[in-house]
C-alpha cells in the first residue's frame, strides 16, 4: 500500500442499501463513569415521547422503502434500557419492517432481556470497568447471542487498561457467537485519544478476540474496505482508522445522510454524529422530512466516531485522477 487512500467502502456491499439511524433518546443513565461527560448521563434531557418516536420511525421506514432502502435503528441513551415502554416501541418498529437494536451497558437483569430479545435484531453491549460487573455482562451476552447478533465493546480507559484486557479475554474464553472489541477511549469523548503507551496501542491494533463461533454471524454494521490508488485494498474495523491515524477525510465526499442519520437527545436530525451541514429536520415534523440524496462534502479535520467512520466515502479528485 504505497499509494494514496482514495475511497472507503463497505466490506458487505448490501450495507450501502441500509439507512442506519443512530437515535439518542435521552441522557439518563444508571452509571456515571469518570471518563464520561455529565451531559451523556446526568438525566438533563428527558426521554423523547415514544408516540413521537414511533410516528417518525414509521415515516422514515416508508420514505426509505420508496428509495429501495431498509432502515436499521440503533437506539441509545444515556442507558436506553431504562425507558418505560421500550419493549412496545421495539415491537412496533419490527411490525413496520424496520430493524432495531440497542446500545446498552447491559446492566438490566436477565428477566428484562428475556422480555425484549424477540423484538431485537442486534445488541451492542459496552462493559464499563468502573461500574460494570464482568460476570453479569458475560451472562447477558451469552443469552442474547443465542438468537441475535451480539457485540461487546470493552471500554479501555487508560487507568483501567489491564483490567479491560482481562475482561475481554474472559469473554473470549467463555462466550460464543459474539464479537468483542477492546475500545480505545477519547478524552472527554472528544477528538484525542488518551495518552496510551506504545505497547497499549499495539494491543488495540493487533490483539483480536475470537470467541468460539458455531454459526455464521450477520453483521451489525460490518467492517470497511480501504482502497488506495495503486489498486491495493485492506479490510479494516472502525477502530483501526482511529488507532492508525487514518481518519482524516476533510474534502472527501461522504455518504452520511444517505447511509446514516443521527438524531440527538432533543429530536434534531443530522446527517451523522459529526453534524455535517447542520440540522436537517426534527422528529416532531415527520411529514416535512426528506432524505438527503447527495453525498456531503466533509469539512471536519478528523472523523472520530466509529458510527460515522462506517459510512462510504471517497476522495473525488483522486478517484477522478485514477480513472483518467
């Protein structure tokens, strides 16, 4: 790979036909990790009314179907599993033909997960070493992975790094049909990684956790393929773009808005978590919302969110030069 990076594609091309909606429903959380900004867990933003959420989800599924796209909702908090009536919302989205999954710290008991699993297509659990219980997250992951796609992020803040590695190794040993990522942390959830040692960075880059797999696992979002103008290509997880410093795409054309929408805790709609091009709608006005139909020109110096990273993008000038 001696050339210039020219484009990023989905390793599974069918993912480009899915509109992925990252929906922050509020910011109440039962954890208050020291590395998490208060605005992400202090409950200052109440949960959005579920009838409004359901109405907008129905509209989005309908207009996406007209473009030949499926919609996949990723519901997050705070800790989204604290919402009363969430099971009914999950059931409704499934009835409408949407896919739906949760990002959760996994802290709810197994009885709760048994109530909602049948309505879920996937779950992304995050183990937080300050407040999470490793044995509990193992039991939840094992239960969910029996029927749905299950991924576990093990948060690895600098001051809990070794503990986080041990938890990831335990999950690798004791679980099956799950995927596991040791997750590098950004200071204040901003743009800079904690000052990890070179050995720790090497662990992020090179250590792969591979539990026993008894069946083919569908992708939550899949990995990406990085393509260079010398014709070479490499399949990469989102974290690799961060740890290798390959997340600088200012001036590129990005399919955020076409493949990804972000809805914040107030119901404002954006093309991505980066909020490129500003607000494009609000969930309270579903009938006036239309999907973007053109790639966005990136103006951000870096792309730091894994959700944003997993979107198709290309450097038009280099693609054109390669074609000529």
